[in-house]
C-alpha cells in the first residue's frame, strides 16, 4: 500500500479556502481604495500610512503584535466553538471574566512571589474563570436547549456588571474612581526583555501564549480523540449521537474550552496589553474575533495570520489622521472583508467557474492535439502530465489555425 | 420528448433520450437509481432545462420554463413525498394556489372536487381533514389536485413506496380508470410487478441512456430486469433453513413515546434468537422508528424492558449498547449513518475511535484508522473517487450504504438492526446487501430487519412480525403466510377479526 499514488480523475481544481480568504481581503482593500478615492484622497498614501503606523519601527511592530494577541486567542475561541457547531458570541464577557480574575489576583497576590509561579497561577485562574463562563452557556444549551447565542450575549452583560461592581469594591484606583488601580509591571504579562527589544511597546508574554494555544488547539482538533469527538458533533450531531458520542457533554466541553481561550485573551488584554480595567466598557475584541475566525477559515494557522492582518489595520489606522483620511476607513475595510468572507460561497463559485472554464479550454486544446496525433484514447485515460503536454501542444495548434 | 440531453458536472444524466407517450396510455419508466429517470421527469416538469432536444405536447413544440408552464400544458406530478398541509381539509388543499380571486368559493370548489372524485372513483370527501385520512387517501388527494387543474398528463413518481399491498391494488385500479378516461400516465418505478400489472409500454433507461422501449404484455419480468441492470438478476435470495440459537434480543411489554408526546409503541414484545432474521413489516409511521430508537438507545423507554444477551439494556447509554455488540444500520443514512462532510476514514471508526488500535491515551492513530477503513472499502466494494480519503457525501447512495453496512458488520455485532437497508438502491446493490445480511445470520448472528418493502421482508426473513399503530399484531413464520395475510395485518386487522 505504501507509496501508492491515489489517481484523481482529471477535473478542474476547486477553490481552496486560502484563495477565498485572500480574495475577500483583496476585495476589502479594493473597496477601501474606492472609499478613499470618493473623498478625493490618494488611496496609496492611505495604505502607506496604515503600514507605516503598524510596522515602521520595532515599537510599532510590537504594538501590532500586542494587539493581535487578543485577536488570535478570541479567533481561536470562536473557531473552536464553530467546529463543534456552536456560535460563541460571548467572547467579550469571557474576556471580562478573565480580565477581572487576573486583575484581582494581580492586586492581592504578594509582590515577592516568584514570577513563574505567579504567572502560572493567574493564567490558570483566569482560564478557569472563562471556562466556567463558557460552560454555563454549554450547560444551558445541553440541558434546557437554550440557544448559545442568547445565553452568551446574556452572560456578556452579566460579566459587564460583575466587573462594574468588582472594580470599585476591590481594586479601585483611589485617584480615578471609574478605573482599577494600575497593575505593577511585575504583575502583568509584560517582560523587560520584550519591552526593551520593542521600544516600550504593548507586546507581552501573551503573544507567545497565543502561539502556543494555536499549536495546542491544532493538536487537539487534528490529533486527539477529544477533537475527533467534538468535530463529529459539529459536523453531524445526529450521526454523533447514533455512534454513541455524548453530544451534550461535548457541547459543554467545547464551550468551556472556548470560554477559557477567550478569557486568556482577556488576561493578555487587561494585564499585559493594558494594565487597568475600566468600568462600563464592553471590549470590542470579542466581536472582532468572529471576523478573525471567519477570515482564517477556523484553522489555527489561518487565524494566526488573519489576526495579525486585523492587528495591522487596527494599529495602523491611527496614522491615517495625518493624511486627512478618516480613521474609520480601517473599520470600513474590516467590515467589507467580513461581508465578503460571509459570502464565501459566491467567491468560491467565482473561482470554481474560472478554473472550470480554463480546464475546459485546455480540454478542447487537448482534444485537438490528440486528433492531430491520432491518439484514440479517452481524456480520462490520460495522466495529468500527458494532459498538460497535449494541452500545450493544442494551444499552439489552435493559434496556427487562427 | 425527443433526443433529450442533460449534463451535470461530471456526469451525463440524460444522453439522447426519447420518450413518447400516447394519449390514454400508461407508460412506465424503468431504471435503477441514478439512471436518469428523475432528471428526465424534472425536465418535463420544468424544474430543469434540457441542454439539447425538444419537448412536444400534442404535436406542438413547447418550452417549459417552470412548473407553472407545465401546469398550463396539463402536466401534473404526484410526488413521492406528498405536498399537503396537514390541518387543512381536502378541498382547501386542492384549491390552494387556485383560489381564484381574493374571496374564494369553497362550496363551488367542493362540488367540483366531488364530481371529479366520483367520475374517477377516488372516493374522497372534500371536507375531510388531511391528518385524519390514510396515506393511500392522501395520495388520492394529490391525484385529485392534478385532475382539478385539468391535467391530462400525470406523472407518478414511485407512488407505491408508502402504501400497503391493498392500497397498491386500489391505486392500480385508479390508474386504469384514469387511462380509460383518456388521461396519459407516466409511471416512474423500479418495481417490475407493478409495471406488469398496469403499464402498456415501458421505457428502460440505464446510466442516462435509452436502452429499449418494450411492450409490457409480451416481455417477461426477468427480461425487463436484465434490460434495466444490464445483466441477468436473481430475485430470490439463496438461503438455507435457519437454525435459531439462544435468545439475543428480548423485548418485553415495551412502550415508547413518539415525538408528539403520545405512545408510539404500545406494549410491544418480541424475542429474537441467534441465527435468525426477523422482519418487521408495517406501513411507514406505525411505530417502527420509535421501536428501533428505543432498542438502540436513541429514545427513552417509557415502560417495559429490553434485554440483550441476557443483560438489561433498557436504560443503558448508546455507547454501552454498542460495546455490548449491537450493530445498527440506521434508517436515514445521510442524517444518522454518516458524517457527509468527513472522509470515509473518520466515518469508518466513528463508533470506535476511542478504542485500541485507533487511538491510545487520547491520541488518534491515523495509520491504523486508514488501514481499517481501506480493509472495509475493499471487502465491501465501496467505490469512491479518492479511496479512504473521499468525503462520504461524494459517494453515491449505494456506496454510502455499503460503507455503513461494512462498518457495522466489521464491528462483528451479535445483533444487527437493519432499517430500510436497501431503500433507494439499485438492484445490484440490493442483491449484495441481502447476501451480507443472510451471511450474518448464517454466522450465528441475530438480524432484525425493518422494511416497508414486503418483497424484501419475505425474501430475507425467517419470521415476520407485523406492527400497526405501535402494537405488535402478530408474529408468523414466513413459510406459513403470504403477502395478502401480512397486508391485512399491516392495516391493523388481527387474525380473529377477519
């Protein structure tokens, strides 16, 4: 069996998710160009500013990666739930739960604790808080058939008000009463060597945690029975049930893991990227993460790159002001990309049509060349190499004919 | 329909097919699944458009863009799945879409319906509500709907799949009446005896090509079958007498709720022994699904017990039952049986991926999974484009079913529950699957077969259990009964009541 090549029948290729995502990005940027043109500015100057603002020096690169950190983790959270057929729209609330847990531990744990132990405790504790938050939605879905979209949105607001209450009660900044007291750097995820390397950027250990999580989630989904189990439930709940998989348990596990990932994002956001929490603020990143997951086709590697791409847009837009282009253009581009990603079927059909017509042209060329050679075989009998060679020859033949 | 050609990506569904139906004729179209019958009819009904060829109705060339055009030309179709609103009356259903103006006159319509019903001896009352009448009557409502719209070319798509033998006879009679009144009927089916009973001529299609147009009266059933499949077929399943062993499955006084919250299975008792096939006969929707779901653990049991190999499994989880050796070929292969978006490899181990050798310590062993899958694919002749890597959804229905049966049999269960194992499959695949089921029996396994096809029940079963209204009507030896007797029992009539 080894080394046996499975011969695929000759047929036009299909659009891969990568092509679809890249065309969505392309169309989004094109739309952005159009908008900038409409207000009478130079789109190239605009994009130059965005790239400048996001990547022109180590500090800016660091800030972009710092911003991308949350997006990677939220993207993973949303994608992981997606794979099990669930829509986690509650990443914002889970972020808040992770953030408040981390912030309170940062405030109350002794400063002279060894750093490694301290970090281990906050990471585990805040992930646990998010896991509980996600689990509640999973539990409600499994036991009472409450749709997760409803329960996660509800829990977003529960988390919002918990934070609203906990900040003044436990960790208030005596000077500004609507904010928490800034966390000492030693108790954030920041590291001196990263801060030095990137000229005091917001980048922190969270970025590496995000990379590790990408690998872990990829491993869980692709290599473990747990991943198999969850994917089976996501792909066909009825078949999973029939096969003896405990569907309800899977839903709860999946939501708990998704919640843990999102709350880890909250930790990196409030105790790394920033060092305070504000009362009455729902983090937008929870929703941006949905776009990240969609654009990344729910694969960890895709999410990594799409998060960095969104990070660039979000960090770079600040520099747009100098050109007179409104900074909202970056959000418009993101929104347009989401539209195009959501209509991925249309994009895939476009590419499939293109590939098909090209294939049919080659087929016609191939037939012409075969006729010229007196080759009586059917097209299906040809190997890919033969097909390509004939097609090339046929192209020349047809040109002469004209 | 002359020289019709229709291509779909990758296949030619209809290749230069000509179909000529005369006025007042009952014309059958015979072909295996996927032969192109449905495509041809969809073109006639305006659901698809032909790539080549012309359609002529009463000698005039026509272009049928959509079903409304078809209606206007007097073409009507009785679908396999009825298109009726359940809590509406017969008359309301029939005039739907033809109310004529803002205020409709139901009395006038009812009168017309009654007239038509009497003329064709359909015996349908316009005031009855759909959910109160039998499946056979619902079908006649569908027919009435076509007649109400003055259709004179009627297409019947597999009309007998949901009927009891008696209802089938009635339908055949109605078809004859219709044709006597000058209506043309196109009957799509793969059941040869029905063609033999009513049709005058028969167009045989194989793999999208027109094979032959035969005169039914002068052609034998065997010849028609051979034309359809392309080789001689045997209808009888070769099987030795059965040697029942120990009881494998014992169901005692089982009651199960259906999805509407009323008892779908009522006090059902049955014992199935090793080395025995029991066929459960019954009209669709009489508690079969609920019974099977209760045995396999998909549905909660209300009261009663289920014992498997002597163990009480009434309240066990599905996984525990699977582990004890219960195999299940589910009724809906695409909903329950397979994950269509996943490759065959995953599908073949969907029940066992947590066990050795497919995984250890929670990590999957893809090599072992692949080897196991390829073994099943080879042994059960599952044909697919890319071998074990093919997505299950890309396989044809027959190959999907072979994959499921391969998975279930390879797991070596003591009890194999096969629900509608051959539904929608072609003759070749049916032969293969029947052989596998009998082989399982001969290896000393118990087989519980549920089917709506009486032929299948009679061919395979050692004993026949009949279910009606969720109750066991009787259980009889196959050799001591006939289709007529079973048909009566399917209608809920017990032995003494005749």
